[in-house]
C-alpha cells in the first residue's frame, strides 16, 4: 500500500513532463486514470516504438496507470468527465490556456464541480503571461533559458543534452506541488491550482550554479567547460579498458562512495584501490586525491547490471545523494 493510496488522479496529459508527474503519483500508490480520445493519445506511437507498436516512452510514463477512452467533445463525454472530477482528488493536464479544451479543465471551472479539487497544469510558459499560449518543448525551454551555450567543450556550438532533463524536472516539480496541495487540503479542506512552466524550470536549473549572480556581481559570463566542474576538479578520463569519472566537490571527500554522476565500484574509500587500470594521468590524480567520488563509466546498455539499478527501490525514488558526504 503506497503513501497516496485512496487518492484518485485524472490524467489528461500527453508526452513527457506532465505524464511523469502522474507516473510518480501512481508509483506512490495513487489511482491514476489516464483519459484518452477514442483513437488513442498521440504519445502512444510517438518516438521509438517497442515490438507491440507502442512507444518506449509511453511504457515508462504510463506505468501503474489505468486508461480509458473518452470523447470530451461530445455532451456525453463531458458529462462523464464532470462526474469523474466530482469523485476525484487531482486533475493533471498540459494544455495551454488557448487550447480548445482549456475552458473545460481550468481550475475555476473544475472548482465549481468539486471545491476540493487540485488542478496541476504543466505547460511551456505557464497559464498566464505574454507567452502562455505559445507551444514549448524541453529543447526550446533550454535554449530560451540560456543553458545550451554552457554545454559541451570550449568552442562547441550551443548543445542540447541527450536527456530531456527539463521535462523530467518539471514533472517532478508538479508532483511536489500536488503533494503540497494535498497537505494543504488536509488542513483546510480546500483545493488549489498548480502552475508549472518548462521555461521557469529551465531558468531555475540554469541559475542553480549562480550564472545570473555571477554576471550581476562580477560581469562574468560562464563559459563551456566540458566535463570539468565550475568550482572544483572534475574529469572523465579514458583508462585502459573503460572510461572513469572523477568528481571532487570539496578538499575532503575521503569516505564518499558515490554521487549523482557516479556509479560506485563498491570498493573501499581509497580511490587508488578502487579505480583499476588507470592511465598515467588519472593515476596521478588518484594519488593526489587519496579518496573521493569516482565511478566507472557505463554504456546505457550496461547500466542495468549495476547493483544500484537492480536494487529493491524504484529508480524514480533514487536521489543519488551520498549519505557519507
């Protein structure tokens, strides 16, 4: 039985960011009911497909969810939807305020049906403001927020990471918002509206390393640094048999056995003992460090072999934070 057992979520979202919010809520025990048009939602067949014709992304983001088809354009479909809202706790969607369905699913409208309903909207630029009705995807948000020029090595053109980290982070922010709203409702009996913007998430991620303050205080614009750290030694090095990542955050990382970008070989605290087959350059750094965060680089296809990935906890709940730091 999950923490959110007994909570019913109506999920109107598509593609990635908002569906990941529903995925997390479902993983925590909520009953998440995904509503799709009679012909099926487009994200079922969008992207790389599995052997059964459904996209691999859908198989991840739709896990633990129920699915029904409902024609929200028909009077009967609208009536069923309103009854579902009256019997539910949360509604998720990723429509802009200018979408044809927007007036039927916004918070003021659904609050008339269920005063305690919580509505979480994940869109490109939020539900208000000059860009609210503009479409936006993960890469667009990264570009406008200014993070793409930071990626890659010096001299590279603006680079979008291969992973949609803005979509993922926005989905997690929406899930946090829903949980906070459920807590608020527990105390007050009132629902809330949650507005998550991909652009806002991207801007926050860009400023998490102090880019804006760096410019305001010192007039300095951050440059591309490849695999190095902005304030400490980091590097990904080619060893004799594989790649190795070394990341030091402070002067003393002795007992640390992992980190967000690490896969720990699970040997002792000493980097020299734990990292094998090093090139001379990395060998020197291992001597200098004595101990610290390190990890053997893995291909995506090898990642499932890591004891960390094969462990008992769902991967969605692994923060990668080292308890020894």
